[in-house]
């Protein structure tokens, strides 16, 4: 599709929001996007529903009159957040594609800040900063905030940015391809390393903040880590030349053991949440870390057995 013409210098930006069964989350996200100070004729919002069965589609349609260039698409063929993002990318008209996840929110200057960064011709792949906040205080939310999103480490050492805070020139997708919709998690990692291997620069702008609510229950955290374990094993299955050796050590049964207490404490000694926690909460945080290690390991084992059963 062709980018709309305009006399202003602001680049046209397509914002893609994948969603599934999160009526309140999509309302919060779209409310913040409707308040952007970016020129309204230079942005579009594409919401891609991944076969929601609750009231999410109705909430999405409420914003058709609140956001000028607004599209509500449905990804029916594959149940995958990456498939939903690919559907949005294929229809995007912007030179820049920005992603945000359902339940996240941004300040009114978010797109203006992204646009300023992309005025530098070297910027083609940009990670924004993420602030995790607590909607309801709990030790599980504190753990989520404590671990956070170390995006600077992701970009510098693992060569990727989470899709929830990523902006990319659309030409990058044309050059290296879309997200791999087969994986349940880790598609952002695979795409980022593909961009890096193609010799493209990766940038990080920590001053551009996006807001993400903390997970407030053990069930939510366990589900996430199990999904991450599955996704990493899928990458090893689908890309053995790239990832099998990288992730081979993660199937070591030693990962069922808790972290070494001294190593765990040292890694968090500068973390303000850890320093302010009571002795009891510190024991709980350590126990949560152990449980999530086991959940991630279980995800690896589950996916490896599932893959071998289909060979």
C-alpha cells in the first residue's frame, strides 16, 4: 500500500496492536493512542484481533470514530500474536511501523518522539524503554518490576527488542522478512537477530517510555515463563543451525535447582525493590525465581517432546 501524501514533513507512522481476549487492556491502549499529539493525518492505528471470544471486538470498534485513520482487522488463520502482527504489517501504509501490546499505554508524545529518532537515516530498528507499574501491590508484581525489561541488555547483547516496544522502518520487513508466526514466544528475538545478522544497526532510546502493568499473580508469571521456555525450544527446533547449540544447555536438569543464593543476591544488590524488601519478602522473591526457573524448564521439555512426536 502507498503512504498517503502530505505537505508536512512528519513521516507516516503505522501503529500495530495485536490483541486477544483483553477488553479492558485494549481500551487502555487505544485511549492512550487516541491522545497522541502527532499529526492525525500522518498516523494510523491498526488493531489486529486474533479471534477473541469476549467483548474485545466491541471495545475495538468504539474507537473507530475517535482515531481518524483506524482499522480493525482479524487474523483468523493462525492463533499467534506474530501472525496478527504480520497481518498488520502487510496492510500498513506507513514508512515507520510501531508496535504496542494490549494493556500497555503511552504518553501523548510517544509517536512524536519516535518520529524524531527516525529523522536520523541510520535509525531503522528502534527499541523504546518500558516502565512496569503496579496496578495492585503483591510480591508477584514486585518480582515482575524487579526483573523488569532489561532492554539495553537485550539490544546490546542478545540483539533484539521485545515487540511490545519496537519501531521499525517498513523497508526492513521487505528486506529480511516478517516475524515467524510458528513460534509461541521468541519471535521478536528471532526477528531481531535476523536484522542484526543482515548487518543492520539496532538502536535503543530509553527516554521514550511505554507503560506496562506488572503481572500480579503467580499463575500469570508461571504461564509467561512456560510460554518463554516453549518459544526458545521452538526456535531450536525450527532453526537448528542458529539456536540448537545456544539453547542446548537450557535442557540441563540443573535448571530445576534454585539459583545459588549468593549469586541471586549479588545480581540484585543494586535493585531498589530488593533492597527495600523485608526479609520475608526476599525469601518469597527467591522462591518465585525458583518456581519460574522450573516453569521455563517445563516449557522446554514440553515443546521438545511435542516436536519429536511429530517427526
